């Protein structure tokens, strides 16, 4: 066996092309930036979802609270309406009594015919107070709506008169 040396093929070191190292670093930085942006997007989506759920929970809480206040206001309004109905009935009844008690004075000063008018007015006021006592607030509300449907002009006139009287009452208290 003879040892013969065969010439080896010369190995030439591969040298990168000029600018390829910068290009590969740029591409790596670009990939890293894309990955960072994707991570930020995911994190932002998670935080937005958490905030959305938190806001939804708060909104539902506020809605429930508003419904509770509405129910309380409805109950309180009903109580005040019943109280107002009782006071109005008492006031009408008292007015009827005053008219009845003074009917004899009307007889003496203006005549029996006018005294009878006063007595009739007294009875009508007493009957009105009784009817008011017998009806519920809901029935009275329905009666008022029906009256407005039948004669809206009268309803507007009554509302204007009541508004005028209230304005005079409050203006006088200053």
C-alpha cells in the first residue's frame, strides 16, 4: 500500500455577500417587531375584553339600581296619590259642610231660592266626596284619561285654570 497523497480540493471560506449580514439582522428585527406587535395586540384584546366585561357588569348594576329606584318611586307616588285623594275628599266634604251650615244665612239675605241652591251644592259636594272615597287612584286616573279623550278643550281649560291658580298661590307666598 502506497501512501499517495491526493491533492485535496481547496476549501474556500464562504464569505457573506456585502450587506447580507445587515439584511439578515434587519429581517430578524422585523420579525421580532412583528412578534412584539402580535403580543401587544393579544394583550390589548384581553384587556379590552376584561374592561368590556367590567363595563357590562357595571351597566347591568346601574340598570338594576335604576329599576329599583323606579319601583320605589312608583310605590311612593301611589302612596302620595292616595294621600292626596283622601285630603281632596276631606276638603270637598268640609266645603260642603260650610255651605250647608251657611245655607240659612243665604235664605235670610238672598231668599229661599238661593238657599236651596246652596243646599243642593252642599249635597253635590258631599256626594262627590263620597264618590271620590269609593274610587281607587287607578280608577280616578282612568276617569281623567277618559274625560280628556271626550273633551280635550275642557281638559286644557281646566289645566290652564289650575295652573293660573297655582301660580297666584305661589306668587302670593313670596
